[in-house]
C-alpha cells in the first residue's frame, strides 16, 4: 500500500530560503515515494490579528510558490476552499478536552501577556488534527516544535475510534533526514523566519541581486578558519549548511581558506537555486486563469477524496451522513409570504 503524506503551509508571511531548504524541497522529494497532499493552511492564519487583504494575497502567493517549487505532482489546494476541514474540526472539538488544548505549547507562547486572545488560538489544534485525519494520512513531516500537535491528533483519533467506532487512520510524525536548518544571515543564532522579517532573511521572490547582497553581508565569526561547528562558529556553519543544501554536496566536502570565497559560492548557489522557482512563479502569475484552474481543481479533488471519510465520521458520531428527506411535500404550494 502506498503511504499517504500530508503537510500544510501556513499563509502567515513570505516564504524564505529556510522554508525552501528545510521543508519545501524535502516535500517535493517525497513525491517520488508517497501519495502526497499539500495544503495552504490559510484558516490557521485567522487565530491572530491579521489584515484580510494581505491574507488573501499571501494565500495566493503561497499556493503559487508551492506549485513553482515542484509540488505540482501532488494534490495541492487551499484549505478554506474545502469546507470538510472546518466540519471535521468541530467534530474533533467535540472529542477534545479543554485541558489538553490549554496545555499546547504554542497556545501558551502566543497567548502569554496578551489581553485579547482569540478562541480559535485555543481550538486550532483540532483544525490541524482535522487537516491530517481528513486525508487518512499515514505520515506527517514536522519539525520538533510541531510533534505535540501530531501526538494530539493521534490522541483524538484514538478517542474518537474508541467511542464511536473505527473511523480514522493514526498518523505518524516523521522528520525528513535531509531537511536543512537554515539560520538568519544577520543573526545565525536565530532561525530564518518568514513572519519576523530581518535583513538576514532571503525570500524566495527576492531579486537575484538582493539575495546575492544578503549573503555577502552575512555575519561570520571571529577567526578565519572555515569549519562546520554550529556551537562555536554559527555564522560560517550556517553558510556551509546553505551551500550543502543548495548543491546536494555534504558539508565535509567543502574546503575554503577564507570567508570571502565561501560567501561568493553560497551567493551563487542560492541565486541558482531560486532562479527556476522565480521563473515558474512568474509564468503562473502571468496566467491567472490557469492558476485558478489548478487550484480549483485541487480543491474539487480534495473534496471528492475526503467525502467518504466525512460521511463515516458523521455516521459514527451520530449525525446523518446524507441529507434528511424534506418534511415539506415537494408538491406543496408556496405560501403567499414566499412569493416575490
């Protein structure tokens, strides 16, 4: 049986080189060995204060870049275009307990010190669980910070199956071994972030000259020795990690006598890695009708593929799995109040 992999990318900012090397390219490679489903998780962006127009813009940008990066061999769609996500989320909320939601690390971190905390920030792990369970996913590639969410997903699936009958597949959290942890070029002790923003962040749609300049201005370390030693030389180690991920060569294969030559090679490798992505993004953006066809088709396929699971979940929990027959005879005449 072919394993099914699900992953979602939150539309909370512009995608970075770190996102590409650490998550997106590994996701592209997974297509060679699994049935992959990739979604733009724009509903998750509603858990905090946001600009509606900016969210729509970033959702479309995210979807376009996912396709441009090579995920077009998978089922790709926008989460909000498939209503089953929110319906299943509610069924899982009715299975979850307040205490386990409140203990989620991300809720604690994002709610700390905030006077206005949206209820969705507390309950969104149920939506994340619905995203995964909806597709009967076997594996979910995640970073260590997301492992707790997959564990909760398994707990909710087990509880639902125990109470109402076998319905959900139990997913497994996996860590792609080739994922690269890319740090900020201006602060190599901090992860490159798509939401924080920094002079040391390279975005996928950066102009080649801008990307090149950011690498050449990257913070390095005292002493001129070029070695991969993240603890003592985080700056140069980050550059070597980026070069390795962009070229496919192991870190140990590189040898440099100074930082200048290393930076030049990293800059060229980054520009070359981003070039086909920027070109494909431009092609898709220039043809909105084709882009709409791809994403609309993806949403339709997702709805069709998940219809059976939703029918089973409704039936199991006690809801009608199909529409109930109308209590009003089809031949009944409309009331005068309904006539326009």
